[in-house]
C-alpha cells in the first residue's frame, strides 16, 4: 500500500447502495494509478457498506461513522484521513470520467498560483444515461475569471461551481480550514469564497464528471421549498466572509463602487452592508440589513452612513422593505391562497353546471341511441319480411309455371287422343242413317 498517494478521492457515502459500486469503479478506472479512495459511511441503513467491502483494491480505505452527522462532517472526516497532496470530492451517486484526475493534476502542477481546479459536468439520469439539454448547463458551464471577479460574482449572484468537479491542493485546507459543519446546503460555496480570498481558481471546460439527477428531487441540492429556505438562511451567514476582507486593494478590486462612498465608515462590514441592501437577491439584502444593523452600533459609522444617505429613518424603511422574515410574502401567500379558494369555488360551480349539462346531453344521447337501435331492428325485421314475401312469391310463381307447363302437356295429349274418337263417333252416326 502506498502511504503517500498523490491524490486522495474523498467519498462521503450514505444510503447509495444502488450507485456506490459505479462510483468506486469510476475512480478505479482512472488513467493514473497514484491515488487512494477515502470513504466515510454516514450510518447507511442499506447495503452501501457491504457493497464497498466487496472491493479488494488496497487503495480503498473505508471509515464508518458511529452516528449520522450529515455531509459536511462526513466530508471533513475524509479530508482528515486523506494523505494525498491533492484532494478530490466525489458524491457516492456520481462518477468520474476516466481522465478526470490526470487532466486536473496536470493543470495544477503547471499552474502553482491556482488553488482549486474545477471542470464542467455531464448531467445523467438515474440509470446513467446523459440528459441532453439539461437547463442547469447554462449555469454551470461558466467562463474563467480572476479571483476578484469570482468573489464579486459569488456576492451578487451566488454559487456556479460544483464540488464533485473540484481538485484542491492540500495547502488550501491547511490555510483556510475544513468545511463548516453548521451548513448543509452552502458548505461548498462557503469554502469557495474563503479559498478565493487567498487563491486563484480555474475551470477546465471539459465534462470530467457525471452528475446524477435523481428522481423525485432526491438530490441534496434539489430546489424544494424547504431546501431553498435553508439555503437563504445559510447565505446570510456565508456572505459574512466578505466583511472580513482587510486588504483594501483587494476590496476595491472586488467592489470598485466602494471608492465613491463618503466619510469614515471605519469597517468593511459597513461598506459591504451599503452595497448589499440594494442587491437584486433577497438573501443578499437580508444579509445587508443585518450587517448594517451591526455596523450602526458605532456612532461614527452611523454619522458616515448618514453622509451616504443612510440615516436611521432610511435604515428602518429598508428593514421593513426587505422583509427579512418573509412576513409580507406570507401575507401575499395568504391572499393568493384566498384567491385560489375563490377560484376553486367558482370552478367547482362551473364544473357542477357543466356536469348537469353533460348528464342531460348524455341522457338524450342514450334515448336517441335506443330509438336508433329500435328503428334498426324494425328495418331489419321489415327487410326480413320483405325478403320472405319475395321468396314465397318466387316459389309460387315457379309452381304456377310448372303447373302451366304440365297443363300444356296434358292438353296436347288430349288433343291427340280426342280427334280419332270424334271421327269414329261421326262415322258411326252416319252408318245408322
């Protein structure tokens, strides 16, 4: 066994017995061999562990959690156990393309200023067949940019990068730490932000992993209402990293509009807050009003905020307009629900009316159908009687013709036999006279 592999592929596993074999095989099929596979099972209740144990390759190292801890803690255990210089994440229902490790390893070795290299993904269905034209391609097929441009995109638009495509230098973890176990939906995004504060990142425009789209929104990142609500809350925590930027040069490269602010806002938090409260994204605005609330505890910041048009009445109005707790949205939802109920009531009344009309029409149709059937039967009977009368007429006609022919025969016989008899009688009468 190689105790110092070049690459560690880290797989957090949980109840994926349907996919785990395909996942592991995709790593074992890589075009390079200097790697290890580190798997932590998060208390699976299916056959995931049993399937992993069927592999005899010594490069596979399996760890089992004693309690279910979630994806972030499981991923962190893999990272702690990993011995490679480069770390890759792989979900236990996804799979690598054969050249994934080789292509990304070569890039990092040739670009020492890059801390993380990503790639494009290929979306596949539960059976592993490609999903052509999947709508997510327009979000994940991103162009490369500088780390300052990435940070700005992260702040205003969110995450466009996928963890299973990443290969990360070990030194990045050593410098910025592991994943935040308090986060469930945005732990990867949180890590990308922290990494970009110190390192360049790069995306290879090649589809080096198969990302499986599960049925019934079973993916951890599936956009269900509950997961979206959790994501919005987590984003208000993740964006706080921008408030910790102390490098004024970096800050102004990311947000050049900050240079036009007036007064001494004293902290990055106050500056970032004034940008965030007018962002297009609701989670960013919520983060902004919270950051501004924390910044305004300083009297000098409050005065500087007023110079930039953000006095306390403006702050109060912003807090109400932003609707951080979704109260207005709840009212709108209730109004929509009432409208839907009224629409349902009207629709039901209309359906009842249509049903009555349908029932009447159906009854009339049945009546006409019965009449048509009876008329058809009568016509068939009349046709049958007509055919019988014609047959009888033809039969009597035939008998008449036979009788007439027979009478003609007998008449001829009579005529032949009656003439001599008449002559004899006449002759006899003459003799008497």
